[in-house]
C-alpha cells in the first residue's frame, strides 16, 4: 500500500504522522508546494518509526513524480479558516488548488482512491470527482466522521460516560446546515432522548454545528487538526484494511435520499474499493427536509464554481 498525503500543513502532517504510528502503509509520500517542508516533516516522522515499531517509509517531496502508483491519496492542500470566515469563503482559492492537485494525482496514479479533506469539503470533493473523472465510489469526502466525533464527545461529556459507548451520526454538508441525527444517537443502545433533556440535546446539536468555528476562534491563525486528522485516518484505515466500516462520508448521490447530482454526507460502507454501498436510512419528514436544505446549500456553491 502506497499512500500520498497532499498538503503538509496542520491536517496533512497530522494525518501522515497517524498513518506512520498505525503502520497503515509501506510507503507514505507527503507533498507540499513549500520547498523543504514536506521533506523535513517526513524525515522527522520516519525517524520516529523505530521507536513505534512502524515500517512505514515516509518521504517528503515537492514533485508529484514521487507519488507515482499511489493506492490512496488524501488531499488536505488548501487554505484554512481564520476568525470571521466561513468554510465557503475558502471556495475559490481551494478549488484552484484542488483542481491542479487532482490533475497531478491522476497523471501519476490513475487508479488511486481520493479522500478529500480540503474545505469547503463537499464542493472540493465534487471538484476532485469532476477533474479526475473517477467513478463516485473512488472520490470520497471526510467530514461526517469529524462532525459525529464532536457530537459524540459532547454527549459523553454531558453524561459523564465513556465516548466509546456513544454512537451518533451527522449527515449533510460540512457547514452550518449539517444534520446531526438525534433519533439515531444512542448510548450503549439507549436513545439519548431517554438520557438527556431536550434543551441539553439542542445545545449539543448547536455546539456540534459550530464545532469548527469554536476551535478557529480559539486558535485565531487556523482551524482544527487533531480531531480532523483522527477522523481522516479512521477512513484511511477502513480502506487500507477493507474494514467495511459504516461511516458518514461525502459522496455523489444519484437518487439516494431523494437527492441527485449533489455531494453530501450520508452513511456509507467504506472498504478497499472505497464507497461500497450507500446505506439508506428511513428519515422523518423533518430530517429529510433538513438534509435537502443542506444539500441545496452545497448545490448552490457547486453552481458558483468556475473550474
Ligand atoms: P494548513 O494551512 O496548515 O495546511 C495547508 C497546506 O497546504 C500548506 O502547507 C500549504 O503550503 C499547502 N498547499 C497549498 N497549496 C498547495 C498545492 N497546490 N499543492 C500542495 N500543497 C499545497 O491548513 P490545514 O489546517 O492543514 O487545513 C487544510 C485544509 O483542510 C483547509 O482547507 C481546511 O479548511 C480543511 N479542513 C477540513 C476539515 C474537514 O472536516 N473536512 C477539517 C479540518 C480542516
Ligand atoms: C472543522 O470543522 C475546519 O472544517 C474544519 O474544524
């Protein structure tokens, strides 16, 4: 398994480090436009591998020839939010970056599966799918795992229980209109509506929707990367080990959930061939219209693309 991570900034370097720590590849290439930076970070990671007993050979490069024949490419290249910015404010800059990155990836690794991380996530996943020409199962966006992890963390904190016992699913676009599904959220199989008052659940839903900006407002110079990299690597692991995990992920829809021609987060089965199945939940009218609103927000942004 050869994995390339494009963008060696906060998210990309953290993703790469976690791949090394978990021994998820034989070869790992870290790419960035900044000269020397991916080389230095990858060498530093490689030098950590004897301590952790990892045989991942991490190398950094500014040249896509190094990425040749990658099986999986994680795209994290792009600008991140600063206070006062929405994810959508990143669209024009990041679309140009993602377009050129995808062209280079396809040139050297025509069969690679693409895992998108750059924001605005759903629109950038669309850009990579369009530019690569890949079928929808091979271009997947990471956001739902992160949004669900935030939701799960806040529930575990409110109940003072292990995060391991909290199951939750956030669907929709990775934006303010994301759809945390309270009805499918359980603690050791018990619906959270049995465990927490409505007001607390509503506050947790709101905090989840604002999870990204809460961190941006603290950091001021960039956005989150510990939880995003952990979420990305959970998806990498599902692909590398063909685990067939059920994870909320952004994929192109062709009628599922009554949505067509748009990318938003829905539960999928994630394995070696990428998105192996879209899991269709039966939604209430309220959940369905929230998902449709979120999808429409993404659709409007896709329409503004100039690629
Ligand atoms: P960062 O600024 O730390 O790193 C971005 C890196 O991309 C920089 O090192 C930069 O030099 C590089 N880059 C820029 N243009 C490039 C190109 N053409 N080719 C290769 N590398 C290039 O930003 P950070 O925090 O790593 O975030 C990266 C992206 O991921 C942002 O768009 C951010 O909004 C997004 N993000 C998405 C999340 C999600 O849930 N999907 C979660 C967290 C971040
Ligand atoms: C987040 O939600 C920046 O989209 C990223 O933290």
